[in-house]
């Protein structure tokens, strides 16, 4: 529904040069302020995100605002691996470009290009956030992690992998809980949701496997009462 509405809007272009560099921190401050005002998220353990140097964040994927929620808890800019169709939405494309997000589509050429860009970003000292499920949950439960996360970490084995779990957004208008309802984006409750985001310690490189990462994120979800 939203994709159809947005598709008729013109795609905005980012101005090049110093103007773009000035817009990025301003954009982040505005998005952070709006996100915190709307959701009042509680952040736990975000001191585990390194103050400098590269890092990979992995998180469960509950809603379309998972990125802004995580970003508002980090003191550093975070780049996101994002579905190419969403990345190309008008307006969304402009914001994602400012954020230097990395688009990916389900074809070999796009995957290889995205993985190359992730690796280059990490080697430049960036933080990159991935949602290893590869899609928004349809049930509220943690989906099966895809093997791409292992391929990414094997390229840069010395980069710390930081697990994150998000709770409280399932059932919000930007989740898929009411996707088949007549009015899927109509608010179901007026009371503010209790949103909690927990960040665990870095996972040792020798333990980075799909199964272990999924187990860690699942335990983090359980630790904040999300079943």
C-alpha cells in the first residue's frame, strides 16, 4: 500500500559536496529526536558498541523502524544493509543515501556488490548493521538466520560482531502483524508501547556461525521478556 503511494513521488537527489556532509548530522539528530519522542525506547548494554573502529551489528527484524530505533541508541553513525526495493522508494531513498545505507537485491551481482561495499566500509572503520533473517517477521518470532552473515564475517574476521535484540514493536503499525487486515496501518492501541533494545557483548570470531548468532539473539530477546 505504502509502496504504491510512494512510487508516484519524484525521487529526491542528494546535493553533492559539503552541503550533503552538513545535512547528514542534522538529519540524524532530527530522526533520533523523533524516534525517541514517539517510542521512548529503553536501551540496555549499548556501551558494547565500540566508540571507534569497525563493527558489525546484527539484530532481529520486527518492524520498518528497527533501523531508526537502533540508530538512536548509538553514538556513532550506523550504515544498514537494506532491501533494494525499499532503498529505491522516493524520500526513503534520499534518507538512506544520506545514511550511506547499502542496497541489496536477490541476485548474485547485487549480493556480490553489497558484500564488497560492506567489506570496504568495515575496512574504513564503519559500523554496519545487518538483519540476518533477511525479512521482516510475519509472526513476531525470530526467523531463521541466513548464511550470508557467515560469508560477510569471514571476509573480515577481526571485526567484532555485536548482537542486538528489539522488543515491543510487534503489533505496531509498522510491523506485519496486521498485514492482512482491512486497515493494516491503523493503530490498534493508543497506549505507548514499551520498546526495549538490548545489546550484548561482542561475539568471538571463532564462534561466529549462523546457529550461534541466532541463539545469542534469541537469548537476548528472552532476557527482556520477549517470547
